[in-house]
C-alpha cells in the first residue's frame, strides 16, 4: 500500500467528499485524523475506516476557529508523531448576486473558503518539511475556475483560493511539498442546498445537472476522492 507510514488530516470528513477522501487515504495505508465540526459524523467515518481494516482517529474541529485548527495539527502529532498529507476540505456556499448576497455572507465565505485554508496550511507546512516533504490538497471548486450565475461570494472566494494554492505551490516546490487545488464539479451532497434553494427546488437542480453538466449527471463522491488521491505524491520515502 503506497501510503503505509504516512499520516493525514482531512477536514470536513464527516460527510460527502471529505469522507470519501479520508476513506481512500486509509485504504491506501495512511493513518487518517478524521476531522469535522460534527463530532458524531467524524466518529462514524473513523469507525467505518477501522471496520474496513484502516487506521483512523476522529476529532471535532470547527475550522473557523484558529485555536481549533492548532489543536487539530497538534492532534495529528500526538496520534501519529508527524504529518505528511493535509486535505483541507471544508467550504461554504453563500448564494446570490451582488445585490442579494450580504456583506456578512461575503465575510463568512472569505473566512471558510480562503482564510481557514491559509491558516491550516501554514500550521501544517513545518511538519511536512520535518518529514522531508508532503502534500497539501485544498478543496476549491469548478467555481474556482469557471462561473455560475448568481454566486458572487462563492465564485470570488473559490477563485481566490485557487490563486492562493498556486502561490503556495510555487513557494514550496523546492521543499518537496506538493500543493494542489481540488476542483470538483457537481456532487450530490447536502452542500448544494443553498444552490438548490436558489434554483427553486430539487427538480430544477436535477434539470440543471442534466442540461448543463457535460456528462449530464452528478459526479460521485468516489470519483472525486480518486481525483484527490491522484494528487498525492507516491514516490517519496517515508
Ligand atoms: N458537492 C459539490 O457539488 C461540490 C462541488 C465543488 C466543490 N465542493 C466543495 O466541497 C466542500 C463540501 O463538501 P461536500 O460537498 O462533501 O459537502 P457535505 O455537506 O457532504 O460535507 C461537508 C462537511 O463539512 C462539515 N463542516 C461544515 N462546516 C464546517 C466547519 N466550519 N468546520 C468543520 N467542519 C465543517 C460538515 O459538518 C460536513 O460533514 C466545500 O469546500 C465545497 O466548496 C463541493
């Protein structure tokens, strides 16, 4: 297993794509600190990993709180003695046009879609360096490279986080720290509720997916988890 001996943190891993990412990392041998604001959901993911024969611990972390981000990285060191992989996955979708979105919604979008990734990556880097390198995956979105209608807070902050990832990748390339943005398309998780609300309900959203998505369907959590996994380096010694 190519990730045996590697230690990972995944945030937002109690559901959807984050859970899929934690599970695929564990399937390939990594020890995974499964983190989520919803502690019971984090525990359920960790339990599922252990039942399948993998290694995982759960931790309750609200990524909007800097002290909890610090505790998360400390938790990885305590459980596993180091850190090789960070998948910083949590984000928020605030719907609306310039006139519909509130300033508070924009602030929250910056906080969750950009700032907390910045802070967590900043906390992780010294520990990746101590292991001779590692990998950071930050979840952005297709809205980080394309645009949807009436999504100013989401599209702006997801574009910003893609820019931030490119900058971090350049700055740390010589230290064998790989940094990538994961830009999923449409995946059927509870995350899309604001967009569904805005579109006028489930049927309208299904119609949108059939009509606008090139494949004419949702992507599955597993497809996105595989894409995330493929961003990890596999040729480094532990
Ligand atoms: N689902 C999609 O179609 C899609 C598409 C592109 C990008 N994304 C990105 O994926 C992420 C959402 O993942 P998902 O679709 O699997 O959603 P999801 O709703 O299935 O899971 C999100 C998880 O994040 C946790 N969470 C929310 N706020 C948190 C916080 N402040 N601190 C810690 N945990 C928190 C929730 O408890 C939940 O377990 C976002 O970054 C989003 O931008 C999703």
